[in-house]
């Protein structure tokens, strides 16, 4: 089951750039790009930081999609 995130949508709604977010979270912009493009799932620690950073519930930021057979 793939984990889908809505980080890009929430970041844009809040008017935050990737550079600003990277500085605030002390990670690279490339990491943010990879996460937003679903090429990398954040660690649990980073996921919790993201929830705190955006001040949203986990269901708004992450979604577990079931694969249909």
C-alpha cells in the first residue's frame, strides 16, 4: 500500500517556499522535492516534524492508499 502525502498542496496553500521550509526544518530542498514527488517517504521523526510544522492532523498530511485487485 503506497503512502501518499499532501505536503506540496498544504505548503502552497500556506504560501511557504521549499527553500523556507527546508531552512525551518533543517533539511535540504532536495529532500522536500523528493518527498513531494513521492520518491521518498519521510522518516517517522521528519513526519512528526511536518505535522507540527503545518499544524495539521495526520490524516490531512498522509494517506495510505489500498491497492485494488
